């Protein structure tokens, strides 16, 4: 301890302020003079072993956290200042340590700004690629955005993480939530980590879903969020603390190529963990099988949203205890894809998901209604598809509602196991669809939006087909 002196003045001062104590009151409890405590808080004296033990016994402070809170921030700041643009600005790590300890929120803002700068640079490489394809002289880089890498990795693997599932079940049993999971998690956060959850009005936090303030140890949630989304945010925060080891181990297994990609994937795994905590695997699977995968019944039974229950259906692939292998696709009304996942990976090659005839596109014309179809691919493969719109965060009167649509599907062989099987097209037969217009060779399709890559167009002045993209 003598060789590694601990200077943690700003952190100790934040602890004192969180406890609403004066320097005199804390010094009296620690049996030291107020002037000595003042020197410690100004990093002019180190924390001794005796004082650390006293802090732990009197104020229940986690010593590991007190010693290492700024470590992660220092590492991130070191990455920022290693950029060629800033090289040489800071001669050593001492200033970075001081910045991370004295102003952690400012340090975090600086890191976010740097991440935005790097992402913008990546976008410029995409623009360079586009210019090159248009015939302009420019250097081409194949760099992808970190988010693209994360999405590719998660879409291609089964949406099941065994270590997180096991840890979530143990944590759920530890909480003993009864009928109030939200209250149980809030109590655990406060008792175990001193974190208080507060709901803030729109005008106070207009552009954020959540924000964790490390100074006051408070987790702020926006009142725009539905009660279901508020619960998920709280469960994510608890999962990042209680399930940290399981999340990190699964994250390492993804073998991502950059720190930024790992950061994004960690957030996605925390969302997965929140769903596992809100809907424990064994109970959810048994209920899903009993109600034949009726999403509306499941959302009511577990007090979650339609999107959360549907998302959870894609995770039921525990060896020896698996459910119907559902997959999921979410888009907006402009056709932008937000998410793709599947119990066995999203079936990109077999299903595609970009056909304009899929009921996920029709769902926008019937908000809140569940649309069911039995669809057939050009190779004869059949799928059951269930689509419904989702409402985003609540807006004010003058704001336009954010609405997306979600499709969950499964192989046609499983439709008899679901409540939706009988509601499919029945006597009308399956709906003929394709993976995407560019890859589909169905002739005479009224919905075709692009010419196929594999066939020449049938442009004949004497004959006009149903589509301008008709082919021979």
C-alpha cells in the first residue's frame, strides 16, 4: 500500500456530497481532523490503509470502486489523446488521471465527441467508395462502421446467450420480486449500489431515454418512456452490475475487431440480459408453449410490451429445452431496417425479408393490428409471418409519432404449434413472395420495385407488362 499510494480526493468528495455530509461531520465519523480531510479531498494527502478500512466500515464504501473508478475513463482518454491530431498535447497520464477524477462527466463528454469524430471519418470512407464507383479518382477504404460489424455478428449467430440466461435466472431468484419486479430492482440498486431511480419530465431531459449521473448516484429516466420501457432501462442498469461477468464473457466470444464495436455490443447484450431478467427462461417458455406463442397473452402475463415479448420469443434455444425457432425483423415506414435477429440466426439466404409484399409493410396502414400470413418463397419454402406496428417514446402534442413495424416469423413446419397457424391464408394458399426484388425471378409481380440482377429486362415497344421491370 505504501508503494501504491491512493489519491482519491475528488471521489471521496463526491461520496461525502452524496451522503449530504459536511467535512466536519465526515471527519468526526472518521476520527480525523477536518483540515486533514480537506487535504485528502484536494489530493494533497493519500488515503491510508487505516482510513480506507474506516471508510468501509462506517460508510459501507466499496474500496475497489474507490481505488479504480477512473481507470476505465483514463484508458478511454488515453485513446483519444493518442490520435495523431492530439499527439504530444499531453506528456503523460497524470493530467488524464486528474481530468477523469475531478470531472468524470466532462471526460465522458470528451470521449463521446471523439467517438463521433471517428464515426464521421468512417462515413467519409463510405462516401469515398461511392465516388469511386461513380468514376471519380479517390482512395477507397473498406472500413465499416462499428455498428455494422455488431449487427452482422449478431444477425448471423443464434440469439441465445447461455451464460447470461443462467446468471439472469439466479439474479431473479435472488431478487424474489413477486408481482413487482420494478420495485425489487429499484430496491436492489439502492441497497447494493446506492443508485436511486428518478423519472424526469420531458423539458428537463428532452433528447434522452436515460442518463446515469455518477456524482449523485442517480439513474434518470425520461417520462416519454412507457412503463414497460422504463422497466427495461432499470433492468439493463441492474444487469450491467449484477451480470457483469456473464456479459463480458459472452462479449469476448463475439470476437469483435474494435473497442467501439465491443462497447456497442455490450449495450446490446445488456438489453438481452434485461429481457432475460424480465421474462425468466423456464417460466416464459412453459407459458409460451401453453398459450401457443400468443404474443398478446404473453405480454399481459409478464407485464411487458408486445415488442419485448416478441423479442424474447427469438431467444428460446436452450439445448434440451428449446421453443419454436422464431426470427425477427423491425423496419420504419421508409423501409429502413433497424434490427434483425433469430433463434438460429436471421434466415437471410432463405427468407431475405425485403419483399414489399410482406405484411410488415401493410402493418403501417393498420396501426396496432396483428397481420398474419403464410408466405412461400420461390424455392417452395414456406414461412409463417406475424406483423404489428410499434409505438415509440411518447411525444408532445406538436411532435410526430415515431412508429415502426415488427415482423416475427418461423418456418412453416412450426405453424401448427402457434395460435396464428389457423389465421394464415388457409384456402387461399400461401402468398408468393421473394427475398428481395433484385434477387427474385417471379414474373408479373405487381409489387416489383427493382429489376432482377439475374434476368434481362423484356423491353418491347409492342408489349407492356404489369411492371416496368418485367423481364424475359
